[in-house]
C-alpha cells in the first residue's frame, strides 16, 4: 500500500470541491426533507392537541419533550464542544479539530434524520418520516460514529474527505443500527452501535490511508500547554454529560434514573485507575495528559449498553475500574504497536477510547442481559426493559444475551468492511488532502492570524539589535 | 462628525466614574426592588399552595419552573459564556470582551426585571410586579439586546459608557417590546425585538462614535490563534443552545417541542453554507474563523420568530441555507463597505449576525403567520399559537402577518433613533473612553499580568547577549 | 512551625504512592459498594413499578429524576469545570488545577455516597444504603467541601496529599452535616455545611503546612493572559449555575422556583459591587481579574441557606450587594494580612470566597428563619419549608433561628479542628510534596509538552544570530 500510488503530488486546494460538496449535499437535504420529513404528533400543533384528547392527557408536561430535552442538550454539547474541543489538543490543528467537527456534525445530523427515519419512522401509508425530540437525539448519536472516526484521521485528511466519511458513516450506521436494534432486538445498544462501529470504521479508514512518511510532520503531531487545556474542556464536558448520553433515550422513569446512576459511578471509578496507571508508567510517576483526557472517558463508552440494566452500583464501579486500566494500557502500548506493526496511524487513539471499550461494553451488556431475572426486574419490568412484546414475547434471557453479543460482532464487521471501502474511495487524488509533510497543520485549510503573541520578544530583540548596531 | 469635537484629550481614568455608576445604580435597584418586586404565585410559598388548591393541581411538576428551567439555564449560558467568549477573539481585548459583558449583563437583567415588569406584570391593585422563572428568561433576553450592541462597540468604549448603553438599551427594549408584543400582538417576536433592535441600536451608536483614526490601533484589531479558540467556545455554546433560546418562552407542549426542532435544523443547514461561502471567498479555498464563529449562528437569529410556527422542517432548512450565505457575504463585503462608505465601524460584524438576519427573521415570521390556516394548526391550535383571544379574536391571519412585518419596522426604528441619541450622550468627554491609538487594548482598563510566556525566549536571548558581550 | 521539621529533603516522586492510594481506595469502594449500595425505589426497575402502584402514580414524570436531573447536571458542571477551571489561573499550574480537581472529585463522590448513606439512608432492616438522583447531588456537594480546601493548597501539595485531604474532608463533612441537618434540624444548610466548613478546613490545613520560603516560587505564583481566560470559564460556569447549586435539593415546586430567583438576583447584584470596589482600589481605576473571577461568586455562597426562604427579591439583592464589597476587600486586604501576620498562605483566597461568605450566609439564614411567620409562608408552607414535623412540630421560629446560627459555628469548628489534624498528617515526609522552590509548577507531577509556541522567536533569533556571526 504505497501512499503515492494514486497520485504523487498533493494539493490542498479545496476552493471548488468543498463549496461544491456543501452546496450539493445541503440542497439534497432541502429536497429530501421537503419530500419526507414532517413533525411528529408531539411537536405538531394539531397533532398534539388530538393526541392529548385521544390519550386522555391533561397536562403538557406529558409531552416527551419534557422527559428528554435536558438530556438532548447535554448530548448536543458533547457532540459539538465535547468531541470538538477534545480534538484541539494538537498544537497547530485546533481550528481543524473543532471546526471540521462542527461542519461534519452539522451535515451528519441532517442526513441521519433521513437515514434513521427511513429505517425506523417511515409511515407506510403517508410515506412520510415524522420527527420529534427523540429523533434529534438519535441523529446526534448517529453523527457521533463519524466524529469518532474523525479522531483516527485527525490532521491527515481534508474537510472534503471528512464529508465523505460522514456521508458513508451515517449510512452504514443506520443500516447496522437497523440490524442490531430491530432485527436482533438488542437493548440499548449505544456501546456497540455508536462506539464499536465508529471506532473500527475510523481505524479501517486510517489503515487504508496509511502514510509511511508521516514522520515528516512529526514536529506538529503533539500538544502545547494551552492546547492541552482546550482539550480538557472537551474531555470534561464529555465526562460530565456521559450520564445524559447513555440515558437520553432509555425508558422513562426508573430506566433513565438508573442509567444515570450507573454511568456516573463507572466514570468516577475509571478516573482513579486511569491516574494510577498513567503515574505508574512514567519514570518519576508523572501523569500524562493524553491519558487523563481520554482513558478517563472509557467507562462511559463501556456502560453504553449495560447502564440501563440492573448491573448494580458496584457492577458499574467494577466496569469503570477495568476500563481505566485497559484504556490507559492501550495508549501506552497498543497504539504504538498498531502504528509500528499494523501500519495503523490513530491520531487520537480511538482504538483505546472507543473501539475496545465499546466492544467490552457490548459483551458486558450481553452478560448482564443473559443473567436478568424476574426476581430482579419484576415481571413487568423485564418485559418493559427488554421490550419483550409481539414476536419477541417468548425470547429467553440467555437468547437475548446471545443476540446482544452478536450485535457487537455486527458493529465490528460494519466498521471494518465499511471503513476499508470508504478508505479506498478517499485515496482518489481529488480530495485535497495534505502531503505527508503538511499534516497536523491548520495552515492547509485555514486563514491563520499572524501570531502577534510571539512578536513582542522579537520586536524587543530587534530593538536590542538596533541598539547594538548603534553601539557598534 | 469629528471624533474630537467634544474633547481632544482622552483619558481612561475610571476610578471615580465606574464605582460611582455601579454603586448608584445598584442602590437604585435595591430601592426599586424593595418597592416593586415580589414573588409570583408559582414561586411564593403561600401563593403556590393556594394556586394548587384553586387550580386543582395535585403535582408540583405542573409548576412553570419545570417547563422552563432547563431552557433558562441554557439561555443564561448563552448570555454570559456565549456572548462573553464570542467577544474574546481580539488578541488583547479578551478580558474586556468577557469581563464587560459580565458587568453589563448583570446590571441589565436587574433593570430589565423592573422595566419589563412595569410594562407587563404590574398588578394594578397592589402596585407590585410579580416575578417567576419566565421573568428571569425575559430579563436575560432583554440584556441580549445591549450585549449585541456591545459587539459593534467592542474595544472602543469604556465600561462606564457600556453601562449607559445598557441603561438606555434595556429601557428602549422594554418600550418597543410593549409596542410589538402587546399593542401589535405579534407572536414570538424574538428575532425582531432582540436581534433587529440590538443590531441597529449598536450600529447607530457606533456610527455616531465614528473614529477616523482608528487605524492607529490596527495592530490590535485582530485575533491570535488561541483567542480564536476562546471565541469558538462562545460561538459553539451560542449555536448549541439556540434551540433553547427560541423555545424558552414559547407555548408549553408542542410549541416548545416544535421550536426546538425548527431551530436545530436551520442552524445545521446554516453551517454548511457558511463553510461553502467562506471557502469560495479565499484564493486557495481556506476557511476564515470569523465566518465560522459568526455566520453559522445567523440561522438562530432568523428563526427567532418563525420557529414556533408551523414553518415545516424543510422550511427551516431553507431559512438556514439562505442565512449562511447572506451572513458570510455580509462579513466579506458589507462590513468593509459600511466602514469605508458609511463611516460605520462594527468590530464584531453585528450587522451580519444580528441586524440583517433579525430583519429577515421578522419578515419570514410575517409570511409564515400570514399563510397559517386552520387546516394546518387546527382551530384550537391557531387560537393558542397566536393567542387570538379577547379583542384579537377576529384578527385574520393576513392582518396578523402585516402586524408581524410592522413589528420588525418598529424594532429597526427604535434601534436607529435610540442608538443615535445614546451615541451623542456617549460623546461627552467624561466617560473615560480610550484614545484612537489605545483601542482594542485591555491595558486601558485592566491590571494585566506580566506575560511570562514571552519571557523565557527573552531571557534566553539576554543570556546569549550576555555571552556575546563576554565574547566580544 | 518549621517547614523542614519532618524532613529537610523534598522529592516529588509519586510513582508508587499515587497508584497505591488510587488502587487501594478504589478497590475499597468496590467492596463497600458491593456490601452497602443499592438502587432506591425510584431507580430500581421493580421498585419503581411497585412505588407507582402503591402511591397511585400514573405518570413517570413524577419520578424525582425529572425534578432534579437538570439541576444535577449543572452542579456536576460546577464541580468539574467550574472548580476545575477556576483553578487554572496560575501560569504553570493549570494542569494541576483542573487535573487534580478531577481526580479528587471522582474519588470524593464515591466516598461521599457511602459516608452520607451511612448517616442518612441506611435501612436498619436490610443494612443497605439506597441511592437515587438526590444522593448523587449530595455526593457532588460533599466533594465541593474538599475542592474548596484545595483552593487554599493549590500548587503546594502533591496529588497524594490531596487524596488524603479528600478522604478526611468527606468524612468530616458527613459528620458535621449529620449534626447540623439531622440533630439541629437546620434548613438548607448549604452555606455553612459546604462553604464554611470547606473554607476553614482548607485554611487550617494551609496554616499547618506554612512554607516560610514560598517566595522561592514567587515567579510562578501568578497568572498569564490566557490562563486568566481559562479561569474565567470556570468562574462563569460557577456563577451561571449557582442557582442550580442552591436549588438542586430544595423542596419541589415553589421551593426550587424561589431558590433560583433569589440566587440569580443576589449574584447579579454582587457583580456590580465587585467591579466597583475592584476599580476603586487601583490607582487608575483598573480592574483586577482576581476579583472578577472570585468575589463576584461570593453571593452564591452567602445565599446557600437563605435562598429557599422568603428572603424577598430585594433582600437577595442586598445580600449580593454586601458580599461583593466584603469579598473584594478580603482579596485586597485580608489575604495579604493573613499571609503576613497569621502565616497563612491561601493560594485562591478561599477565605474571601467561601469561608467568610459562607459564615455570613449562615447568619443571614438564621435571621430570615427567626423572622419567618405564618402570615408570609402560610401554615402549610411554614411546616413544609422547615420540615416542622415529628419531634420538631412545636419548635418556634426563633429557636429555629438559633439552631441555624449554631449550625454555622459547628461548621467552623469542624473545619478548623479537622483541618489542623489533617494538616499534621500531611507533614509526614512521605507524600511527595514539592520543595519551596518547586511550587506552582506542573513540571513536578506532569509530563509537559515541549512548548513549541516559544520556539519560533528563538529560532528566528538564532537565525539572526547565525547571520550576525556570518556578518562578523
């Protein structure tokens, strides 16, 4: 796989391609939304008034909006500030980190509303998709898959390529989600559907786009003091709002309540083991910001499926405990190994933050589901939690556990196969990606301000020089 | 209009004036709150217990607090972090951007509670204003008008002048709001009442305060790498929470629900066209942070009125589509034109982010209102949405549309006339504003830390120098 | 008190101690959670279904989760981003500020769930503690005490010492809280339980750890331009979300509603007097970021108790008015005095932001409670607000006021005595704290990135040098 096979010369000129992609796709959104998308019965003025009458609802507070809006806004913050600022850690790619994240999430959520709508909310009679607050949350989730993939590609691709990554990422996401949630009837599959898929999707793309001479940009592939602080903003908003991420679309009442408790505990526990391993790994016990910013989040990923289940508070803490260790070890040993042996360059280490914890979370969910009993959940609770109605009425819990595990494998398969295909598309020499010695540099795609911060000492220097000249 | 007409010498000494204004106005607040402001029936201990009995309410969740508090906190973040950090983009005026925003918003919201109370919530019997969560949201909105105006003045005025801008800004706001919402009975006039007014108010003040020699401060009128990242924090929190901004005081139930969906979609669409135009406008297709930080928000402004209406999801996307184009073109061509031809210096480009999109939003709202039908809203929904009760019972929808358009004109008029008057007040040479060569500089009003970041190279330099001296 | 009594040599080696503490304590959490912690009836799947039936509840919206979750997330942001980023103001201790805050809060909240559970939620029959959303909020509050203490110690202690501070801080907190809330039956004691305790706890520790030669690190004990902006992120999130902090666990309905209004008003008022005093104190009236970041928050602390009571809107404004003055004076005169005369080094000035305003808030609460009447609250409201049931049925309001005041004294006593004891524990020479000339420096505990920002001018300098050499 030679990086120059498709074209030896690189040019970051995107003045035609980026506007073209943005305009064409946004116009497509206008047309498709015009044809397909309508308000659902809880957001439509007439529909809600009729819904209230037909369901004998007296108070507007019963509108799903009030159950989900606070969580939605938290998820929204995670998508744009969380993912965005987490990717500002590079010393000269912060604009690209937060800016391209903004662009592709804004496109992805529109395309997600359509893709997820066609699979889950298409009215067979009217041919319309109806959307409400839960659709917006799901659209944000769907974007997350592509944003995770961006983490592996950070600094090495053009914004046009990222739009392609997102177009296919959202499409693949909607299909695997349909298989896992609808066909397999898996419960709360966030860990696998979002993180496992997104992680392996990004890794597979990055593998195909391997750059043997990336060390030409080595000087820029690192952080500076303040860029690490910006990244901490992203990391903390992700960490704090992960309970909302996992609970945003779980069942009303005890379901959302329990999901929050479990995620909160797992995340807290994960922080301590992350600090411990990070400190152990350095000669003087010094901590590494890369670990703190990333590995401390792994527990949120790993609880993506089991958090709604009766995993118990100490079960959550144990999951967090293991995740902090596994993820930090990943940053210490697996990422360098992948780069050296598998030719896989993973800028943000999504392998350790999303791929592996997501897979782990899928299997934890399978185990907790397989061991669920009526004694713990109550008869009603068991049916409600796993939605064992209709044709799934007689599914046993061990079968359910099996399907949960199978769902994880589907997510991995979609990520890997989809990622390889998309990777080859991205190798056409038309996308404006940077040359190997021009990676991790905002100069490629942004009008950068002249950095006056560094001018005062130089000026002072010049003055000294002038004086010296006068002296001599 | 000579900048030196009122006084040729400038002095940024504010040790008397700023404390005096703060103390006098805050003491006035204490007195006026003592005379006028009381808890409303949903926040008063006794009142709420009686309200529950008289309205046959059994659950505390029916308190308006639970319908509005999450949105309130989002709006609060927009006012203080959103507006505040958006204005940190200048390389050496970040303290002033976020700090003075903090000061004037904290004053403005108190004065707004009084002004809006006198116009909308004064009990004719007791002579008291009662406040609840909706009053707090409205007070935050009212501040936004003056904070928008600050955007045009950023770096060129003293904090004392900003307090004056806010005092009159809030006062004018309350009057125009009374005319537009109460007399004209316009629906959800956020776009016009807040943004159109605030935009033209700031532009008119800035026009009167024109500084012909502002290029003396040119070296500081720009960003550095990290200040642009701080500004992205503000931009993203504004962008993410705009659905809450527009829905915070709309009708319970489907009203709030639909407002969020519409705003969310318009904002997403706006991002893509902003990136497209920004890239098209530069030789190599490079993106400009000014556009990304600002133009991508224009759709939120433009949806300020229509978002509650049944504009349809694709209608929202079309509005966003147009806003991104118009606003980015504004930054590219209109702001330089205004400065050159109209002698109007608009630091943050509020013309393109607030004034024009707000006006556009007012007219979009007028069109959507004029075309509202019972078929779409249902009879009950139409009455509820436009509050067609009492003396407005028989108003036709085309009349409603006309009033919506007229409201926009009122907002422009209040902004322009009010701004010119306030501008002339601000030209008295007593306010401590900076000289033309001392603008955009925190040095004027802040104790700045010695910037040790720049010291290491200098020290190193000196050491080298010393060595050189020893050598020679 | 010689700083070198326990050991003249300092070594910041923590490669054994930090991982050991993290692992041992986290494993203890797993075991203790396994033995004690269970879901409560509103988060347990079976429990909630039974609760709904037994309480005749038809809607899931009655779950306490929906009353408290938005406030919980705000509090969570305050703990991790608010406190964390407020402590990034030092030029070279930002990693330690936000990073160690993250570590100790993540540990503290787990330990708090246990400690608070044993005192307040231990089922005597099953021997289990049941937790729900209110427990999570209380755990976050409990952490806040130790995070406040960290403010006095910032830059002078090792992360291992901070873990010890937190272990004992949470323990002491739970005991004093039990005395104040349960035995004294004090209402809404946030100001005293959290802030007064946390403030004096930190001050007492810092007093015992006095470093006579701290001026050896003087060059790093200050801010730079951008670190002050990072601190503003923390300050503003604290300021904006303080209404949620105070209202998160107050009574449903009018209680939460009123708490928000009162806190919002007090904070706004406090900003103006802070700016006024800050400006008055400098020769040219220039503002000091230290005051703006800290003193403007004092009103939130001081309203920690009275905010739920019928203090009236203007009462709240008066409290804010006084707090801004007192706290800013504290930063100007008291902190330097404490350092010089009492040998008390208080890095963040928690004396002025937490200790004194908290004490003030305790006494304000006592006065407002003592003057509460049935006329104002209604009979029902008075009982509900002060929970005058069971053995407290006949407590008069003046007695209640006395207990509120007594509670404040208990908090001070616990803070001072506990802090002195913990301080002596921290003086053992085994904790890896930095030497006097190595304080306020992230170099001690963090792998720092090579700061490329400062390299360009140096390189340029070298080039010039080279040229000069060539010239000569």
